C-alpha cells in the first residue's frame, strides 16, 4: 500500500511531472531534483494556474504548497531520454527521468532510483511509472 506523502513547500520553480528532492535547509521544503540527486517523489501533474495565455506553467513556485506522489504510487513522469518498460529511473539535471545505468553516480557515489517505467517512451514524453524510491551502491570494479 502506498504511503501518503506530505504536501511540501516549493523552494523555487517546480514543473509538473518531475522528480523532486527535499530541501534540507528548511522544514517541508522541496526542489526539483538534479542529476542523480536523492528523490522523495514526483511533482503533481497540474499547473498552479489555469492553462491560459500568460499563466504559469509550473506546478509550484517558491513558497507554494504542492502535491507529490511518493513511494509505491503510480503516476506520470516527464522523461529526458529513451526508456523501455521496466527500466529503473534516476533524475537528470532537469528533474526528468532517465534510465539508470549501473554506476550512474560515478565512482563510489550512490545511485538514487526514483521509479520504474511502466511503459516505453522517448525524450519529452510523459509516461506512467511506479515510484520506487531507494539507493544502490555501484558494483566495485574487479
């Protein structure tokens, strides 16, 4: 059964369908995830304002409260590369999901997994995933 994640406060602009990370400098703060950063969930799909010309295209702007999807939830995520169903996903520099490659963090750095793709897609697509939030330590070179 999925957890009920808290509503968080944006610390900067957060776009819809992006991986998000905790902002540990403040209580209940969150930012859009960076490349292979620790993930807490996926931002809501809707924008903060009605979709009319000139309106914000963000899910949240600094100080706004927004919904996230957490561990175990099925949700949609914008992807930044080609993925196939079953791929484990990490964040790219824009909070988009990209396929995890063993040792993506580089060296002994942890790899932060945010979900598993339930369908295939290419860069710019918004696909369904299941949030599965965990870390992996890269396999040591022999």
